[in-house]
C-alpha cells in the first residue's frame, strides 16, 4: 500500500519588506499561499505533514501572523492524521508551545494530532526522560518512525555537553550526531520501518538562499551530512530558503521569497511512499509576488529599465543605480507603484571587487541605530573575508562597525 506526505518549511509568517514607501505587509500573499498549500494537501490525500521550523518570523508574532497559522492548522486538521512541527531559530519555543492549547481543544473532537517539538522538550527528554523526540505509528501495514530535532542555539547546545559529559571541543555538528545516536539507541529499528528525521540546520554543502539569519549561518553552525545521515529514508530539513536535495536530504525552502535575494522558485515537497521507496516532487507555489532586482548596468539604459518596470507590474522591484550612470530622475522611478527600493552605488576605490564595492556601500548607508543590522554586517563581513583578498581595504570600516557595536552594547547594558 502506498501513501503520501508533505514537507514544508520556513514560513516566516509576519515577515515584512522594508521599502522606501514604508514597511510592506504581505498578509494577502501568505494567505493565498496557504490556500494553495491546503489545496495540494487536499488533492494529494496526505497521511501527515512535516513543518521543519521557522513558523513565525519574529519571536513575538503579530496577531495576524498567528491567525494565519492557526487557520492553516484548522483547515488541514481533518485532511491528515498527523502534523509534525519543530521550532527553528526564528521561533520562540514558548510561543510554539502555546499552540498546543489549540491542539488540546481540537483533540477533544477527534483523535488527530498536532505534535509541536521545541528545544524545551528536547532538554526535558534528556534531563527527565519525558517528552521523547520520536513518534511511531502505523499507516496500513507500514511502520513509520519520525524523529524531531528542533533548532539548537549554539550557546544552549553546550548544556548537552554537561548532560552527556562529552568533551568541550565537540563541534556543533558532532553534538547532533551524538544526540541522534542517543535517541536512536532506544529504538529497535525494524527493517520495514520508514524512518524520517526532521531538523532545522545548515548543512556544510548547501547553497544559501539569502535571507537566512546571518547569526545562524555562521560557520560554527555548520553540520556535516555524514554526522546526521544514519539510515533514514528521508531527512526533512529547514533553515535554508532555497529548495535543494542532496541524496535523501531535502530542503523544501521557504514558501515564498522573503527578500530580494530570493527570486527563485518556492514551494513544498510532495512525497509518495511505496514499500519504503520514496518519490519526491517539488511543487512550486505561485500566489506570491516576485521580488525582482533591476540593475541599470544590465538594462543598459533608462528606457529599457522603465520598460522592465512596466512589464513587471505585479512584482516588487528594487533598482540598482550607480554614481556614474546617466543623470536619472529618481522621483520618476519612485512614482511607479511597484518600485519599492532604490540603491545607489558610489564607488570610492576603483580597485575594489564588485562584492566588496556593494558591501562598502551598505556600510556607508548603514543605520547604526539598529543593533541587529550592525551584527548582520559583521557576519556578512566574516563570510566575504574568506574568499576576497581586498579585505585589507575595508578593514578600517569593519573596525568602525566593531567600535560602534561595542559602543551600542555598552549603552544597552
Ligand atoms: Mn528560515
């Protein structure tokens, strides 16, 4: 007997786009995207759904964001038997646990289940042996085992070093491997069991999607695929916003583009299981707007640029212009409703590479009142410094950021 399940991730409900016309709320796009997903769930007759983290963009989501998610759960509740959810780096564990209240109410009327697993549960499991991170159930004659490992903040991961009495120098990646070993130890794995692992991590070989939090895509957070593979039939990952598949490891990506770096297909993964053989299909979601970047260097002249703005009425547009570009009537560009961002690049040092040039411009226009933005710059800087030789030239600016950062932190404390 065969059955289906769906894997989705990185919803980031409540994420807004900053624009020169104010913050753009994307409630309608999220709403329509959920309608699309609900339709796919209904059509494909799924047994269960996996959501691998980052439900809400903010730790304190707005009422609208919460309403979107609760309505989604209610709408799919009768269509599937189980909904598995883990927390991602953007989620507040307590906020997600609160959703269990709705679950309890819904459970009164049926025996379907929503299982929400956060770091709090994982800690409890290893401390008190309660709240196990695995769930076993039967679908017809098939045994299914789901293992849920929520996002572990680096600093909090150190707690497990004490619990297991493992050496301090164990890496974040090794820690995941040890956790999985401990969890799997308790299971007698039957050959006929379909084994699925759900996690919110950055693998060493991924292709980043652009708007993942820079704090959590730092090298220390890298997990080696060899450390987590074991013999799972399907590994359902979240955290990276670009859909990708490495053997049996799947990132479904974010359900819609979250910033201008994410102009690529977004969707969910529909899986058909037949005798423990899984066939996966990426289904693209289309009810969101695209976030398009138009670069005057590429469009060559202003007339082409304007034509492209007009041709893409239903997209959000960012325009890149340069100090050496022909004199441009910026107000005329801003008047187009779909133009929401204009970036002007000023090249101070002609020998800088384009990447460093962009970075330098970002530093020049940086608003130091925003501590988080300062952090982001710092980490972006770290990433670029590895493959760029001209770091020396922007080091004074980096120093400026660090000084400012120190100043801000002192003020905050
Ligand atoms: Mn995410």
